[in-house]
C-alpha cells in the first residue's frame, strides 16, 4: 500500500484518493478498507492521502505558481499516471471538501483527469451518505472528460457502522465489493 507520492504507481494499480486533508479521517479508514477489498479481488491498490499535501499548496502550486512546488508536483504526477481511481469523499457542508476542489484545480488542465476511470464513495454522519457531494464531484469529473462509474456508493451514518477497523453493514460491504469489481472490469 503506497501512501507516499514519491513512489511511482504501477500501471495496473487502482489509486484510492482520500478526499480530505483531515489527519486520521474516517475517509482514510475507508480508503484502507477499500484497499483490502481490492487485495481480496486480486488487484493492487495505492492510497494517496491528501492529509500529506503541503499546507500552502493553494498559494505555492496553483495558477501562476503551477509546477513550482515539488512536493505538490509529486501528488499531481501520481494522479496523472493512474488510469483508474477511487475517490473516498466525506460530506462537508452538503458538498465535498474544499481541499479536494483545490487539489483537482492544481492538476493539469484539461488533460489531468481526462479519460480516467473513476469510482466515487461518499460518506457522511447523516442519512444521505454524501449523495449531494458525489453529485457535485461527478459534475466536475464530467466537465474534465473523466469516465465515472454509475454505481456511487453512499455510506450514510458511517460512524454507526465502523467498528474496530471494519464495516459492520452487509449492504455497504456488498456495494463496495460490487463497485470495486466494476472498476476492475471498466
């Protein structure tokens, strides 16, 4: 499991992106869980955790500073080499985290995410499972010419079902496994 953007991702690996920069987030736990599902299905995965982004990347790596932050560039290169990705996205204020939008904005335009195959997993403390967050994010990926799987897994009331490093919800486990298999076959 690669969480270090300095190491290259293999062509066959699926990149799992933790969609928040919050340290030790629930999204990070779910990313590790998804990684385990990929292993069970015989596919390698890599985790890219946005909590390791340089704290000043919005001012040192975007717009007129594109390409000038070597630490951010390593993250960018990992994403741009990946063919298939899973975004684990927490719901923040009825959408997705701003750091994820800033990260996407820092990727090469228009080709950074073009023709990538993407799966979306949302999680929330409420009953919606990040549905609106995933809808907003899907609009962005559509605009960037990415190919997003139709099956968007929504993990509602996530803290009620995350117990000792595992998801204690049969439906959630079934949906995550189905989505992972669909992404493999995509």
